[in-house]
C-alpha cells in the first residue's frame, strides 16, 4: 500500500502473466511430447519421470539465474525510485513482493522489511543496507520478471506430472523403490520421497 510522505512514480506496465502461464503449459506439453494434459494417460510413467525431472532442472536453472536480477530491480525501485503497483509489474502478490525485496535487502524473506517515512529516508536507508543501485532497474525488472514467472509456471506444472508419475511407479504393477525412481530420474532420493508424499496426499484428499 502507498505510504504517506512518499512520492511515487506511475505504475510500470508489466507483461501479460496470464499469457505467460498459458505459454508455459504449452511448453511443458511440448517437452513431454503431448498436445493436451489428458494425452499423458497414454505415456509410460518411467518416461514421464525422466522428462518431467529434466523440465524441473531447466526451470530451476532459469530461476537461479534471473531471480536475483528481478529481486534486485524490485529493491532498487522500492527504495531509490518508489513506484506504485510494483508487485503487479513483477507478477507477484503484495506478500510475494515484500518477500522478494526482503530476500535481497536483509537476506531473509520472512524478516521485517526496513522502512522510512520519506523518499530521502528510503534512499539513505537503502545505501546503509547496501541495496544495489542499478542503471536501468525498470528494464532489468521487465526482462527478468517474465522469465522467472515462466520458469516457475513450468516448474509447477511439471511437478504435478512428476507426482503422478512417481506415484504410478511406486505402486503395482511397477512397485519401484524410491531409490530406483531417483536413479532413473537423476534426482535425490529425498526429493522422490517428498514428491511421493505430496502425490499421495493429493490423491487421498
């Protein structure tokens, strides 16, 4: 919410995050070799496990590269050049925006976010906290945010399919152990345990 005493720039129009989500679903389906979600029923779970695991690795790699870029741009625009509606520009909820800024400002997304009652105070506080000044934070935000959003969407979709495939492999007629699934998918065994637990919870709820 806008703070009294702070002068804000106008809202920075962001990309179409609904379209990004739709494109992510198409990209995941293409990587899995299907046109629609229902087509996955005809695919072998051992094949799906390998392919969804690869989608997760690629998504995580993209997030690792661009998440900090997005969050640093948000932090700059939060403190040095305040703008209205930054959470919408980044495709985040207000809480998600606060967590993103806290992550780069204080190193903990759950920590209280330092504040000040004026633009000058915000800039001084940011300097003291070591918030990075960027040459073109708007351009950096608009470049990084849609990449992060797309990768997160791909990850979420692929994770649902991975859960289904892991559950299928865990039960007859396959009855693979978590270690066998982990070796096949090239994922940590603890990840397979977590995925299987989530899949069972989703099925039984």
